[in-house]
C-alpha cells in the first residue's frame, strides 16, 4: 500500500540508499498487484499470499493436513501458486497466524498456513511469515510441515527466547519501524539478541512508520531510520550492518 505514485516512492527510496524493495501481497487482488508492479519496475520484487486475517472465506473441515480445500480455496491457492512461480516473485507471504485479531478462526488460519508452506516449498521461494500472538503454533506448524530452506519472520514480534529458537532453525528475523518506538524496549532486546546475519529491516508500509516520522504514512525510504536503530541497538557500524543486511536479503530472496 502506498500513498503517492510508485515512481516517487521508489525515487525517495533510492535517495535514502534503498536499492530494492519487496512489495507484499495479502489477498489475491493485492498479490496480483504486487506481481505486476515487480514486472514493471526493476527495483521492485513481490511476495504473494493470503494473509491470515483474510482467510475467513475458506472453510476447512478440520485442522489436519488431510483436510481437502473447499472449491473457492482451491482456486485461490492455485492462482497464488501460479503467481509464486513468476521469476520476480521472491516469496510466499504474508502467511501465518494472527491470534490478536479475531478476523478468522484459528483452525482456518492454520489450514491456510500449512497450504502456503507447501506452495513455498514447491515453488522454491522464501516463506514470509506473519506471526502475531501465535509464536508457539507458528513454530510448531513449521516443524510439523518441514520448513522451506528460506524462512523470514515478517515484522518480528517475539522475545529473546523466540530469537534463540529462530536462530537455531536458521530463520531470518525482519524488524519493522516499531523497534524505534519508545515503548518497544522488549523488541529492541530481541533485536540485540538476534545474530546480525539473520536480520532484515522493513517498513510494513503504510504502517509502523519509525521515529522521528511516526504518525505519517510509511514507505521504503523510512527503513533507513529502522536500520540506524538496529545498528545502535547492536553496537554495530551502520555501514557494516547495511552490508550484512544486503547479503542476508540476497540469500533470502535472491538471486536478484
């Protein structure tokens, strides 16, 4: 989601030193949009999926892997998989679990999450996870299904203990602008504990605009403030952290 013309957004990102962006689908419509924009702009790549809060249209009979998809879900999943096969689509996401919002029953979210994991593995693309108040179930389902080789926790919200679990599994943890908020010390503690080579920075645009611009619409250029915060939290040189994050992004999403 953007609040001004995409070329202006990309120009501002380039001026801030952000060379590439991944625009993320959360519905079939927005996934199509993301894939199209990636094909039109050299600096843009895409992720495609059905967000857990948008899975309520699916009606799975139970939470087990043997449950077959209802007809509409099967059609949606087939198109998501087709989109995931495009060269400039680099991830399947946002998918996962959201127990904070009451927009979809947990068993429906879990069914869709499992299906997205399967798509990511078949497509050979990274899995981009939305995890809100659902850490234990997300990690459990990943273990049960077997994760794809590349897993990215979007807008990481776990604590230091979860950082250790993710690091042991080799999962990448992507921090958004809320790590800069005054009340986010636990999140900064988590970032401090994360291995530098498993870190990414993101916007979650148009939300979670970092300090000092909190309250304004977010966009890729703003991630520079998040990177500065992460470098300070970890006691690292900003340029060195940026180099490390670039390598991690290429490993997770590349080759560009």
